[in-house]
């Protein structure tokens, strides 16, 4: 035991953080692997339907905001893996869809429209997708079925 001027030398208090770093690394890896990006967060009242099929998860999304939103009838597009971005014209929807079809000719598209959106607006988006040679188009509806 070393003496320093007649007193014992005390070791400084230490916190060993090596195991904490391992735990933080494992938690970081866990959250990165389980994180799921929400493609479109636009609140909508979706229409009910008689027929229900499962839509693909990685499909591109074209959403049309309701007329009472601010600003009204905004169209947002997403590749299905990124956040949705607003577009201002139908030509931009054609450009977006053409780019996605060029990457993957069998890319699925989902149209998400509020039940209060005029059908003419939905039809214009459908025409833009057809003009871009999209093969698979899904119309998103509510989980509930229409009562008979």
C-alpha cells in the first residue's frame, strides 16, 4: 500500500461504462430494425366497401386531402418507402408515376381519398396514373363493410 505523506492513497471513484455502451448499441440496433415509416398521415374519412382485399405494403401512395382541409384537395405522393410530398398539378402526378413505373413496371399504386372528395378529382388522378402506364391501382377504403 503506497503512502502519501503519511496517509493512504485513495483510488478515485469510477463508473465503468463499457457494459452500458453495449446495451445502448443493442437498443439502437433494435429500434433501427423495428422502425416503420408512416408514409402518409393525412386524416381522412375513407368510404366503406363491399369487397375487401389486402393491399401491398410497399405500394406507392397517392392521397387526396378532403375539401375542408387547409389547403383543400391537396394531392400527396409517396413511393411507399418515403414520406409523402405534396404535388400541385396532375402533370406532376404523371411524372411521379412514370418514374416509379420506369423503376418497377409492376409497381402497385394506392389511391387514398376522403369520402367527401369530388369524384372528378379522383377520376383525374386515375387518368394520370393510367397515362403513366400503371398496371395495378387500388382504391383504399375503410376496414368496415357496408351494412346490408
